[in-house]
């Protein structure tokens, strides 16, 4: 969709000139995806109230979707000016840069996708044909990983139009993925309390037995960073399940928040697990883009791609040598390429930081969040682990400490989940973007209570790492005070 100077971008950063080059880049960044990526002509924002450009908004919304940093947008402007063409080579270079940034094995496959939701098709394709009965897909915490994943994990379309612009019927099976059954293992109990790793693993084991009874290959999900920062099940449980069930199961790690260290990523790959990541949340890139890292042992056993994937993917998004790749359409996706360029740009900057610098920013963020926002308003934090599983401040992975879920149900205007949704939208349109509410606390009645999420992103950490101790504390505390003030005023 071309943008003209009449297209409204009311929150465009004041130091960004909305000239022809900028409008062309923004239009490209908002193309090549499903309807969630489309910009509203009045607000200049997508469905998640973010925009693929620097904005005047104060944002701690990396758990949902990002705006862009000035630095990444400047890089995108340069690339857009260079023109399109040869996108296959461009995506190959991005694969190489991702391997270098995460120190990935040279023989793993990297598959690009238009969104994290579309990544479910990659895992299904990787194990299609393994068992005569099809696939039993064990999803973990559907409410905590994205609503559309329930459909895509079932081998079905989740939107009315795919990223390739193909009209489809939501809920209809993709050709070649008809033999997929789906189970959803909850990660929180009915009252919103995180379940233990052992309990989750026990439910997974039940589903593994069901898969065996149906002569289906089990595709078992784990989460490394759900919407509320859960990591389930633990590696110890994954190792036990792999040992007991062997070739009957393939594991998929949903790390789409990208709140994962290189070491944790390698630990999963060493266990031959497929890992999902996106560049549009913690990584700080614009929505939507996702990629799957497929270990060589899994990719090497993959059969031909199911024909229905041609409605979703282009050929260049799959690595050379993948069986059936040639059946996909030979076309480019300049918007997806540019979104990945922005995301990998942010990843490389972040990975260049020494860990002590990252820890210093995270510690200051947690202190400001506690003293500048939670304590003054009487908010409590939703635990990202089960009760009795230790001190989350010490034991929870450091990458998860970049995200906090606040129980805001004590606010008069945020008693219920629906109230919090309205509050979230009102704040976003008024210049403060936080992570969307998540269903993880109960109010005094049977309904879900209000929550909001506050999270750092890689570009924020890079910028904050340049500040000295005093300036860092003042900046973060000031931001949290501003959010607290907006919450008071809104309700």
C-alpha cells in the first residue's frame, strides 16, 4: 500500500521527516503480512497500536509489539533506497548473520516466516509423514503464546488472507496437513497460578500416550518466555521425556518473545528441538517476522513440504535443499526482508554488549518498576513461576527479568480483564504503550482480573547501557512515574 503525504502519522517522531523516502520505507515495512500488519489511515498504527517507524510514544510494550528505534529506521531507509531485487541472496545473508549472532551450528536450517503464528506450519512440515496416523500437536498454554496459534498449530488457516495475499477461510485445513490433532496443556491453573514443571510434564506424557495410541507422531511444545515470562517444562523434564519416548516425539520450543540467551538456545538445539523466535518483540524489530531454527537431525528427516504451504510461504523463505522447496512460489517479499533487517540489526547491537552491562540495566529497570510504578499504586507482580519454586529474582532466567506482569485489578477502571483491555488501548492512543493484558489473575468474582505488562526491548537496553548509574536510574524511574501518572489520570 503506497503512502502519500496525506496519510496520517500523528505520532511520528518529530525529528523524522515524512518525505517520500520515509513514506516508501514505512509502506514496505507494513506490507507482506496478514491483516494484522495493515496501518489504519487515521492513526498510522496497526492492530496492536504500534507503527513501523520511530514515534513520540513512551513504550515498554515489547511483549506485544514494537515501534522502531531511530537507528533501525535509519538503516531501513538506507536499504530501501538501494532498491529491491535478489531477495533470495538477501535472506541468505540474514541467515548467516543470525547464525553468527547466536553462534548457531552451521548445519542447522533457518526458516523465515511472516509472523510467529506462521511458524507453527514450519514445525508441522518438519515432521509431516513421520507416522501413518499423522501428527498430534501438543500446544502449551495457548492463552500465553498467541490466539492465532491454536489454528496454525492445528494445520489450519488463522486469518482471512495469508501473508502472500491469498484469500482463505479461517479454520480450513492447509492441503497436506489434514491429519493433525491438537491438545492444549495449560501453563496456569484455573486461578491463574503458574503450574509446576512436573505437573506440566505429566500432562504432556498423557498426550504422548494418546499420540502413540493414534499412531501419530507427537510434536511437543515447551515455552521459553510465555506472555507472562513462564519457562515450562524445565530441561530436566524435557530430558526425561526424550529419554522415555525417543523417536515418538519431536520437541518445539516457543521462544517467540526472543527473551532467550545464546546459551539457552544452544541447550535446546543440543536436544534436537526446533526453536521458534521472532524479531518483533524483545528483539525490538517491527511486527511481523519470525524464524525457526531447525536442528540438522530434524531437518534431515523432513519430507516434502505439504502443498498448502504454498499459500503462505515463498520459496526464498525456506533454505535451499529442503525437500519440496521448489513447489513454493518464486517471489520476493520486500516488506518481510526489511523487517528482518531491522530486527537483526537490533540483535547484533544487543549481542555486542557485555553481560554486566545488560545486568546493570535490568537491575535498574526492576528497581524503577518496583519503586516508581508498582509500590505507589499498590500493584503486585504476577509470578513467572509456580509457588514454592524459589526466589524468582534469583532463579528466574535473566532474560525473563526484562518483563513484568502487573496485577492492576485494584484500579477502579481496571477491575476486569476487559476493563484492562480498554485501559491499555486508551493509554496507547494517549502516548503510553504497555504490553497487552494477559489472563492470569482472578478478581473477587469468577472473572479474570486486569493486568498490564511492562517490558524492556533490546534497543532500549542498548540505549540505556550508555547512561551512567545516576542518569540510568533517573531515566527509568522517571518513565515509571510517568506511566503511574497516566494510570491515575485514566481511571
